[in-house]
C-alpha cells in the first residue's frame, strides 16, 4: 500500500469545508498561497461545490515541462475534466512545501528533496510525483524510464564505433544514477567501461555554485582519451561539457562527442555546435500524471498496484555534437558515413562494398567484429529507426512517403519490416506516440 495516499485520511470533513470556503472566496484566479489562517470560518453557505477543480503545478518550468503540461491538458480534454491550474506568478517554480494549506483539489509536483518528499507524504491533498531525483517516492510517481535513456545513449554511441565512454552526472540524484547504470551495463556487454564525474546537484541552490563545478569539470574532461563519447545527465550538464571542450580547444564531435537528455531546444539548438539529446515523451508523462491524479481525486486509485509508472523515452534527437563515426578503420568508417548520408535511398550491402573498395566478405567480418551485427541487419535497423523518427516528427507525412524516405519501395514493404521489428504497423505506432503509457509502444 502506498504510504501517504490512504483514501481514508485523504481529506477530512473539516478540511474539505475550509478548502471550499477559501476556494469560494478566491475563485479561480488564485495565484499564490492565500493566508488560510486569517480566521475564515466555514459555513454552510460558503462550503459550496466548485464548478471546477484546482490543480497546482509544483515543478520547475522549462521547455520540456511546457510539453509535459500539454499532456495534462490533453488528458483533461479527453476525459471532460473541468480543471483550473495554479502556476506561481513571476517564478519558474513553486515547491510543494509552499502549498501547505492551499485550498485546491490536487497537486502535480516534482519532489526533488527529502524535505519535499516528507511534506508530500502527509499532504492534505492528493499529490502525484513526477520527479525521479529521489530513490523512493512516498506517493504515486510517474517518470521517464531513466535506465532506458542510458541504454539508448549507449546504442547511439556503439553504432558509431566508440570505445571510450564517459558520464557526467550528479551525486545522490537517482535519475542520474539510473542513466549511468543503463549506459554502463550496455557498453559492458562489449567489454567497455565508463569514466564518471559527478557534481553536486543545484536544486534550489543560489549563487555561483556552477562556476566552481565548471572548473572541476574542465580538469576531468582534459583527462578523457580521444575520441570519447560523453553522456551528460541533462542538456544543461551537456552544455557544461561543451564549455569545457571549448576552453580546452577540444573539437566536438571529432575528439569529444556529447549527448544530453531532455531535448531542450533553447539549449540544444543555440549552442555551437548544436547538441544531440535524448528526447523524452513529455506528453505521455503528463498524460499519465494527470490520469493518476484524477484517480486519486475521485477515490478510485488502486493502492495495491505498483505506484511507479515508467514512460519510455522517444530516442535520440540527432544534432552536430554526435554527428560522426568514430571507427579507426578508414574503409569501414567510409561505408558507415556513406550509408548515413544516403539513409533515405535504397542503399545495398553491395553498394557499401563498392563505395569502400572492399569485398563483401571483408565488410561482413568488419561489421560483426566492430558493430556486433551483419551489414544487412545494420541497414535494416537504421532504416526502421529513421522511419520511427519520421513518423514521430513529421506527423502529416503519408506512410508511403515515409517508406520512400527510408529506402523501401512501398508502404507494404515498410509495414512488414516495421511489424517484424516493433510488433505493430507504422500507422499503429503513429496513433500511440502521444498517448498514455499503457497504450504506448516500448
């Protein structure tokens, strides 16, 4: 049973009366915690049923959180919920600790500190946690699958032939540890290890703490062997790695390839070179959080179920910081670069051999030795990954257009290969992209 969410003690009768009285006084334009201790006296006249439910957003605001909120709004539309939303004015975030006594109906919160988790455990309203900063959550939680993020990063780098790996994350932060775990376990299967550098987290830390971290990071980056693939725990941390490379005059991606997490456009698109990043399925995360909160509010949440729901990431949003093939053999590197440059053409294994000036037997051996699969399987897998990306990012593109742009002669040919690889057709995949996790592909 989930601690802190028992429906029996969720909202006592007196709390409900006070909440409705204050809510009636402040209506739906409430923008900050009112002074609930001002002597407001609940009466039968003020304790009216509100025409809407007020939901507080107690998490930092940024580009990927804005998309997360879209998922919440989509759930409310789909289920005809009359929800009003509280977001702190003139602030990028509000902590759940600031909402004690708030007369709303529920909270979607990022519990990043033990103090916030303790507050949420005994909170007077239903709360859903959307943060994976802490190892355990005392209340229901939905979050991105952080181990899968590490696995996706490893696969992205392994496909490019990297043998040196590094991770830049944060001490004592669970999502950072899980991303490292997924990365390390995956590259270990190829007999490789990961160098790590962990900085102190800066949640709600004021001052120039980042400047000292940057100096220590630069010392660490200077010792990395080149070429090296670096996964940073977030896009902001990836930008720090880029800053260190610039200071050390290390070329990105030739010497250091950098991959972030969250795909925040303001960071990734406006850093030179641009930063590749693992995109989360923020809409599905928001949709799941809203669904769980709705169940808590309505008193139908199953407390005996696993109260942690994982949402798989979308995958790598490719940009300049990892746009390279780190293969020492010139012939194999030439074949891979040629394929990547012509991924939307029906390139064959024979064409790769001709372009690189090698025999088919040599290419088969080189692929299996360095990439762990045959050229045929590599080509098919990369085409299907590209098809997934197009289906996700170009929603108006017809399936037959996606087929042509991934080297398939027809939509039927693409559908057959896609179903064999992912267990569903391209149309089914597109329908499930931005839905709740139980309806999504893994």
